[in-house]
C-alpha cells in the first residue's frame, strides 16, 4: 500500500494564532506542529482527508482568517501529488502531478507555476528548480541528449537516487522497515509490475517513482521540514509521525504530545 497524505502549512503565523483560527473555524480534531522560530506552522486535520475540495476550502478559510500564505498537500496512494497555494484568501496556484490517473490517460502534470511558487521559496534559483521538479517532462529532450544513457538506465538511476534520499524519512514511519536494499528491490518490482494504464510509465523526465519523493523536494525548496510534509492525521494518531512535540486540538481542549 502506498502513502496517503493530507496536510496544510501556514507561513509566518505564530502557532498559537493558527490554533485559535482552527478553533474558530471548527477544524477539530487536528494536530499542529511548529514553533515561533519556524517559517511554517504545519496542520494535520482529520477533516478533508484526501478531499481536494474540502482541503481547498479549509486553506482558503485559514488564509483569510490569518492573512497569511497557506499551502495544502495531498498525496494519493504514492501516485499523485496535489497542492493548492493560497495567499490573502485567494488561490495563487494549484498542481496535479497526474491528471489522467483515474481515467488511465498518460498526461503531463497540470498547473504548478514555478514563478508563483518561487516567491515563497528560500533558494535564489528556485524558479528553475521548481520547473524541473514540477514539470520534468519539459526537460526530457535535454536530459536524454546530454546524459549519454539509455532511457532504461536513466529511469533506474533517477529512481534509485530519489529513493535513497527519501528512505530515512519513509523508514522512520514504518513499524518494521525493510533494509535499504530491500526497499530498492521493492521499488524496482513496482516499476516492473504496475499497470501502465493506471500509472504513467516512469521516464527520464519523470524521475519520481513515488509522489512523496516529489513532495519532499518541494517542501525542501519551501523551507518546510520534509518529515512534516509527509505526516498526516491518521499517521500521527497512530503514533507514527515525525519525532518531536505537537499539539492535538480536540473538542475538549488541547493536549501536548511528544512523539519519539
């Protein structure tokens, strides 16, 4: 089974202000993680789980209430990454990494404007990095020409590199994680056995075997801790989230929780 992730992140807002906004909007239960030193405060609501329309409405409401930028993420079964960027209560950008997933069409990513998202990133060359991360298909010809590798070699090399980078975070969320070698072997099996009708075939332009790999790269550019970007209410409620302190907002008040 792949990962199912739903979360939101508010920029330049105190965690206490975020908690009070969630209470006023009736978004409980929800976990909140952040500190005054963090650029982003992260929210993991029970509501709107894997619900694009519901999460969009929540992001718009939070941004309006706090007058701050909000970005919301959904990963569906490790195959699709969706995001919505809202600022000042208005949608600024949205993205779907596999718009033809549910119809069996092999379509390029939809939305995702690097110039719009780069405003919220720390890197000086964020626009170019975002373009390659969100729309790698646009760079396929240059990559194939300059690499000197066959398509199959490029696929395996890119997937292995991304998997090795993501392994520590993903393994930390598993009760009995496989070894890195087993993890890589499983990825290669998934590449070989997934039906082409339901999942676009990986290519040199699409070096993300799992949608959470793309999300990890995006979170890094934005300055959102990658562990938080991969957390979700159902993981945290089972004690499987990223280690550290977080606040659970419930109908009866707040509870401070430490995950190890």
